[in-house]
C-alpha cells in the first residue's frame, strides 16, 4: 500500500474516532464542538448551583481570582463544608477546576476554583511563572477567604488538586492545618 493511501486511511480513522468521542461527567454529555457555532460556550453549567466571581489577596498582596460555587438549595443560615479546587499546570480554573467545583457544589459543598498565582485571572509577573511555594500559598489564601465568609465551616475546608495542583494542595496542607482533607486527581 502506498504511504499516501495509508496516511489518508489513518487520518480518516483518527477523525472518525475523534468525532465519536463523547465526554461524560456524572451523566451529562458534552455537545461536539463541530455541532456548535464557533463562539458558543461549551463549558458545563448547572441549574443547581450559583456562581460568583471573587478576588482576594494572598499574603504577598497579590490578587487571586476564583469562582465561588454555592448550591442553590443550601441553607444560607448555616455553615457548610467547603472545597478549594486547583487547576492543572499550564491551565486555568475554567479548563477543569470549574467542572470539579460545580460537581461538588451540586453535592452540597461550598466550592471555589482558583487560578494559581501567575496564571489566569490571578496576579503575578512574569505570567505563567513556576513558583510552587506561591501556588501552595494560593490554597492557604483561599482558606482565608472561605473561612472569613458567611457560608464555609472553618473546621471543614478541604482541597482538590488536579494534576500539578495535587502536589501544591498537599504542600499547602503540610504547612496549613486549616486544610482538613486533600484529594488529588491525576497528580503530577
């Protein structure tokens, strides 16, 4: 078989596999990007959760950007367990941390996805710098923010770290006893 024919066959096979993949999380499936207009927002939203964009300072006076998720049916007169969700290295909160935050909020937790210092909506120069100690500090600053707010129980704050944030969440928990639980996903 000629190389061009073989290459064409592999390309067609790859395209059919790529088009056949359906991303699924907790029973919801994503719509193929090819079936949506180029400017369509295909990030998961939930009608069970309200979201607020928040900004708070870390100990170095840098602004940290986050998305706070509150279950719509939660009793706002009580304090609730809370979870901070950190994004993978090379990403921002909207690329995966938001999904985990929304899903955990649907299960009754107060959650907050964060952009690590130097990434996304958070401060820091040069952009996308690698600064593990400041990444861990992002989790501690989020504990400060949640712990002083009206919805989170200070004794029930944990973290989910995705990829690189897995190690940063663990680093934060090692030095910040206010983080009571840590879970990692595909930790790097």
